[in-house]
C-alpha cells in the first residue's frame, strides 16, 4: 500500500515513542536489498511492554526523500500474533536510504520502534562513457546496462556539451530490446568536452535517466 507518511512527523514524535514502547524493536534488514524484491521483516517485543495488545502499522520510509513510499501492514503486539512478515518492496522505489517504522495504528504520528537506516537499490540505467579518440563525424558504439528491473521503452539519447553548448539528438532506443547502438557524431560538432545523456521522452520535465562522465570530441 502506497503511503505519504512523513519522516518529519515521525522524527517530531521521537521522544513520545521512546517512552511508549521500550520493549519493542524491529530488526534492521541486511544484505543486498533491491526494489521489487520480497523481504522478510522481523521484530521482537517484551510481553510486559506497556503497549502490549495494541496494533501497529509497519511502514517503509525514506530518510532522504520527503515524498515517501510506504508499505503499511497492521499487526498486534499480543502474544502469538507473530514476529515477522514478508513484504514486497515497491518496484519503482528509487535508490536511497530507508527505515522500517512501527507506527501507532491509531495515530501515525507516533512511532513505537524504528530500524537503523539501510540501503535499497532502485531500478538503474547506466550509460558507459566512451573511451579513446573520438572525432566529429565518426560512428560511435554506445553501450548501457539496465539493472534492478529498470525499463525505459523508449529513452532518447543526446550528446550535450561544447562551448557554446550544443545538444544533439542521437536516436531513440529501448532497454528491453538492446544494450548497445551505433550512433553518428555529427560532422559539424565543435571540439570540446561532452556527455551522453539518456532522457525520458514521456515526461514533460524530461527526467534524466543516466549520464556518462565527460569525454573529449575532436573536430573533424
């Protein structure tokens, strides 16, 4: 379930939740965690805890992005209610630092327990930086790698740089069809420093999927 829970709300309640649930703890996930995978989340609680018998909401919150995606599942503290669950990390979650939070089901502004921050790797497109001597007018093999379920069907490839700056459209490609393409550097491209950039053509803001390191083009 997608949520808009705010880390600011949670952090403002820090003193309150530390006093409310001293015997409840959510274990921090370990290992390589990627968007889209299933993940077992475990916790422990003390039967003498003052919040025993209450329900709680398990939420996944970003510590770096205020537009949080959340996974919410209701559980109880009472004996026999269970101490683990399997959740699915949203497949479109961006790479970043996250925490699991145990929130008061009656007041999401109160948190009973929180894990340490851990990393989730989101879908990623990597453009390889061209190497060697590159001359305006030549054919250039561009390669890329899509990881963690990244799909761009299509993306637009641009050559950007020079002084004054130029932006050259090199073609439209799809990650689910190919991992490389031959493109032609325009023959009138001025000498200078450039990058290749993969841009989302379906977004008016032209989201940048990937960018190479700077490389040099020599005039023809």
